[in-house]
C-alpha cells in the first residue's frame, strides 16, 4: 500500500503507518518514484510536464482544463476537483467532475484522487461520494491519499481504507485504492 500524496517536508517512516512507500512532493529523495504536483489552469504549462518525468498529480480550478488533461491523458491523477464545484442542486452537487470527464479519465487511465486532508478541512464528503459513484460507474482508477502537509496529518493505511468505505467503496475497493494504480505507476519507472 502506498500514500502517493505527502505535501509536507518532514521526516517520517511510512512503514510505521502501514505503507510500503509514498510520494513526498517536497522531498523527492524519500519518494518511491519521482513525484510532481502541478496546480495550474494553463494548458501550455500542463503540456510541458510529462508523466514520464514522474508521477504527475494535477489540480485545476477550471473544468475545461480538467477535461483537457483527462482527454489527452496528461496526468496520472486529478486531485481536489470537488473544491471547485458549487452546490447548485440539492440532488446532484457540482462536484467538479461530471460523467463526460470521468469517462475520459477512465479511457486515458487518469486516476480520480481523493485528498483526505481536504475532506477533513473543507467538509466535501458529499461531493467526494458523488465522484466516487461516477468513478465506479466508469471504472476510473481511484487513489486515496492523506494529503499531509505536516506529520500529524499522516493517516494510517487502515484509516484511509475506512475513509474509502465511508465514501461508498466496499472494503476491497478501498484497499485497492491504496495500491492498484500506484503499482502500475511504479512499474513504469522501475523498468
């Protein structure tokens, strides 16, 4: 199992938390594979980055940019999409991802990434649950990350699995979200 989303720069042994490794965006020497986090809506800038340079996680405020990334398969994962939707409906929240975008993500192997820290801080559970339902429908890879910026925000692997169950995954799917897509990414760099 892997935590592919540690944003802080601190000394920690992920094995203590039930992980075989992870990606530390601020300290690549600790990462199992190179990792890049890009927060941008500039399509030209996004094109310059490449999945071949390492695991690429993208956060975009603009829906059109997220769709561009998914259609072209430019990233390994899209994160925090639920932060940029608005609650315009009681029945269906604008969760930052719709069925078209999720279908493109599935076709081009771009993972839907759930950032547990944002769920805790921003209370976006409803939007995440909606996105998980779409991801399951289209068989889009799902990755759950701690999103830790400081050591106290690292969660044990069992905590991430439990969060996955709360979001609508069964236990097997929640466990898979901690290793399946990540193993394919690791294989790409360990050849």
